[in-house]
C-alpha cells in the first residue's frame, strides 16, 4: 500500500484534532486523582492518554478498516496487540501522549506520536506537539519537515558531526540493568551536555532539527521510536540497534542509538556504552 500526500495530510489533521479536543483541555487541569501510576512513579497514565488514543484509533479504523491499530494504552491492557506488527499489511502505532509525566506535571514537553507501518516497514511518522500546534512529518524517501500552526514548513535537518566532548545527547539509562546502567551514566560525563526529557517526541525533534547529536534508548516500544527514527533518518541521520543491526518494527529491546552518522554512532557506542 502506498500512502499519498492526502493520506499524510489527513493524519496530520487527525492528530491536531485529538490535541485540541482531548489533550489540551485536560492540560494543567488535573488533580492527583486523575493521574494513575503504572510501573513506577514516573510511569503514569491520565484520562488524556486514553481519550486521545480512542479518538485517533476510531478515526483510523473508519478510514482504514483492515488496519492493525497498536496503541500504547491498548497494548498495556493486552500486549498481544503487538503480535503481527512486523508482518501486517498496514498498521498504525499510536502514543497518544508521549511524555505523560511531563503532561501531568504541567510541563509542555509532550507530544502525540503516530507511525505508519506497511508490510513490516515504517513508511511515515508524525509527531504532533499540541502546545505549539506544530507537527513533525517524515515520509520514507521524501524527507522530513516541521509544519507550524499557520502552515509554514521548515525542512528538518540534522547537525553536522562534532567531537564527543561537543556532543549534546540523551540516553535513557533508567531502564538498564547493572553494570551497564552505571557504565553508561559515567560515560555521559564525556560529552558536552546530556539531557533527559522522558519524552521521545521532543528528543527526536531536537535530534532531527540539529539541536542534539544523538538519542539512545534501551526499551524499544514501537510507539516511542518508530516515527522518531524515521523522521530523524529522513532528516539525514543514522540509527542502528546496539548490536549494529537495523531497527525495524517488531524489535522491542536490545537498545538503539540514533546519531548524525555511522562514525558518530560507533564513537558513542564505544565511549558511552563501552562496546
């Protein structure tokens, strides 16, 4: 199946509508009772997550009734939903509110992520930022762009490679086990600056617009990474799993590094991960 410009445009409108109808009305207006903890105090879910996912999933199934829909909240209730993602003829992967901890804390660093998978390949990725009403869009073979509320489009482009001690980047080391966790935390002292938004939507945006040099994660849930990796790749970047293999739909662990180029990828793996 080939996605047209009209398909991408309709998906962009859908994410914007979900932001306006389900997410922003709940931003900064929740009580502690509206926030539910999942696996850790920083791993939370709110009514905005569930309402936005239902909104997006229903609209997708109306237009694409045979598609596989993999939503983060639906998968939390039934992990078997992820089965078949790599083989599906058409699948949509949704993170309704990526950065829910930030959202629930009143911080504007969150976004809605949507990846389009066709026959085991991610062919399009969209990340919508409800606070600024902007959308990052990447289409395989057609580049990446950031579309503003007024329709203004900015081509997304990664930075030029720099030395390790000049790099800005992030590693989600909190999901790692020892001794890798301590080794990576220490390795980050070798770079220029590290940050941790706990929000893939913003981490990939910074990398794809040249504001950061790398993003790395150990826990590879598809709703967190498929769209962002494609957007970054189409902006000129390079991503591979820690073992050097390509990152593809269906891979959920083992870690990845998204960097400016293969040489920087190898440098980060060696200097920070000790591999």
